[in-house]
């Protein structure tokens, strides 16, 4: 199997602020990210040669987090929202296993998938930890509170065909 892909990703923070509720510092952050690209693959297995790929895919997400930030550690609540995911996939296969019987089976599939509005709400904590003797790193742990299913999740075939050719 061999696969190739190319994708572009962009992230943008729209809001970032720290304010105080009495002596307690509270930080908030919100933003969005998007990905788009394409990919292709080739597989050979048991006399079947298959080419497949995502001719186009795109995803748009949004996020927001807020919580207490005391410098060395922080914790709070967050939300991630999938706004839109689109994938246009094609594949074609040639089954050569019956070539001795003078037959080849060809198949093709073009499929579109669209998903929208799916989310997750979670608690998070960030804290420092020591690695080896002198390295201080930051760990992040999350606990999912609630996940929503996609409001819109559809997949449909634009083309689905198979034909056996005798020669």
C-alpha cells in the first residue's frame, strides 16, 4: 500500500484575555481552525489493484476555554465545536484474480460526505512536572463532560458501478 497527501492547516485565536475576579486571575481564549487538502493511495492485494483518494476534504472547527490561571497551574472548562466537515472520495478497483478464466472485474465509487455541528464540553487542568533531573514540562489532562452527535451527518454515492468484462 502506498499513500500520498497534502493538507493545509490554519489556526486563529480571536480572543485572549486575563482579568481578575477579586484576587483570582481568570483567563479566556477562543478561536477557530481550518484544514483542507487532498490525498490518494494505491493498494495491491490478492490480485486486486485499487486506487483511492480524497479529491477534496475540508474541516472548520471552533473552540473556547476559560478558567483559573495561577501561573504555574491552571484549570477550567472548554468547548470544541466541529462546524463543518466535507469529504469527496473516489475509488476504483480492478480484480485480476480471474484473468486465467479470461475475466476482469472493474468497479468505481464516488462518494460525498458532509458533517456539521458536533461538539464536546470538557474540564481541563494544566500543571508542571519534572522529567529526569532538570527538565520541567507542562502536562494537560482533560475530562469530557458531554459530547454531542452531529446535527447533520450524511453520506451519499454519486457513482457506484461494477462490471465484469470477459475477453
